[in-house]
């Protein structure tokens, strides 16, 4: 399973219970769409660290890294290559 599909599956399964999954676009803001909140960000970080074997530093907790599926994919790729 590719990174994008894993991320999308996790977000839909854990944050969108009973909601229409079509609102989750690749570039849509998870915060602005109300899909995830600050507690959800922590859950998402745990998933990223466990699934992709990366360490999410405090300085990395910014929307440019974590606020959309596209941003998450790019972030994981950067962290995996460093």
C-alpha cells in the first residue's frame, strides 16, 4: 500500500466515522474541514512515527507538514530521505 493510501485510510477510519469521505481531498486542510483537531494531531503523529518509522520533532508540528494528505506525503518523504 502506498503512503497516500495509508494516510487516507487512517484519517478516514479514525477521524471521519460516519462522515462522507469524499470531502477529504488530497490538498484539503484537515483542520479547516473539521476532520482533525489538536488532539487528533497527536494521534496522527503517533501513527506517522509508528507506521513510517520517523520521528516527528516539535518544530515539525506545523500546517505545512501536517495539514493535508499532500503535505503529509511530502513530509514523510523528506523525513524518510534524511
